C-alpha cells in the first residue's frame, strides 16, 4: 500500500493543477470569445455623384469590468450617415461569438430599435427591429477599417454638409 502513495500524490497534484488551469483556460476562452466580437464593421462610403456620405459603422471594444467578476462589457460606437455623418452614439453590445445585438435609444437622427445579427470573421449581417414590430432592411457591415481611418494617410476631402 505504501508503494502507491507517491503515485497517488502525483495524480492528486496533476488533478489540482489541471483544475486550476481549467479555470484559467475558461477565463481565457471567454476573453477570446469576446475578442472575436470586437473590431470595426462598416459599410460607410462617400458617394461622389450625390456628394453624400452614406452607410453605417459600428466599432466594438472591450470596456472596463469595474473590478467585478472579470466579465468585460462590450461597448459599441454606432454612427449612421444619410447625406452627412450623424453624431455617433455609444451602445451596450451583447455578443456570444455567433450573434450580436444592441439597442439604439431614440436620440437625434436615430430611431429607437434593437439591432440583431450574425457575426463572423468577415462581418455582421442583421437588421433593426423597432418598438412597433416593424423591421428594417437587412444590412451587411463588413469587418474592415473605419471610413474615418482613410483620412489618416491622405488629405481629408470636404465633408458633405448635413
């Protein structure tokens, strides 16, 4: 019986180490799952013919967990353009690595509604649903650099008037 004690101690140590690593691994996987949700998603473009800026853009970043349980919130900066850029607004984003959703409050040019879509490595595909049950058009927001990032390396063209 005494011959087996060293083996039992080794097995117990491995189990304790594996359990600790498992908790750390779960936390890392949770962070990685949210990291897949972060990025810039944009179909915003400048239409020279109409001298209009058109489209939508959503940038999702990790927020501060405020010392809670390590569950970092996702914060989105959402902006639409319909002739000119509307002021961006901050939204709380929910994302599980497959679906993404956020709620727009009724402010300025934005109609209150809930956006729900599918997120992939290529972008977001979804639509807005409004409080009266009406649904907006389906939209694609490719994962790419922000429309505004284009001005970093080139002269900024005149921004269309609102």
